[in-house]
C-alpha cells in the first residue's frame, strides 16, 4: 500500500501550505518546474497525485491574486475619483477668489470689465 501523498512528497505539502497561507508567494516558474519534475518522475498514476494537488493549489493562488488585484484596482479608482473632486474643488476655489479680486463697475459685465482694467494698467 503506497504512502499518502504528503508523506511521500513533503516538499509538495510545504509548497501547498505556503500557497494556501499566502497566495502572493506563488512563483510560477518554480511551481511549473516542480510540477514538471513530479510528472517526469511519476511511475504510477498515484505518483501524479502530488502534481495534481500542486496544480490545484497554484490555480487557487492565482485566483486569489487576481481577486486581490481587482480589489486593489477598485480601491485605486475610488481614490482617484476622490482626488479628482478635491483638485477640481481647489481649481474652482482659486478661480472664484481671482474673480472676487477683480472689481466690477456698476452697469458693466464681468467680461467687459477685464479688458478695461488691462487698459487702465497700460
């Protein structure tokens, strides 16, 4: 009777545990090489079980990484929108304060007043 996968292949167990604990530790090239080695050295179908378990753990880790990145992008989009509103508010405040600095003569529009002020300065 063959030993269970985790007793025969302890490195696979530790890699799977590590991926379960922190999917960001996935190293695709190393994981692929590890799986290829398991497949190459397999003599029986049951010897392929560790490779299958490692593949499943890698797929789960990739799914978690994708979810995390999606969440990061959504948070960044919300933050960018907030910053855009703040910047626009500052621009509007500056424009309003500049408009308040220009004295408006009675009976003239603000647009008509600006050229008159420039003529007075010249």
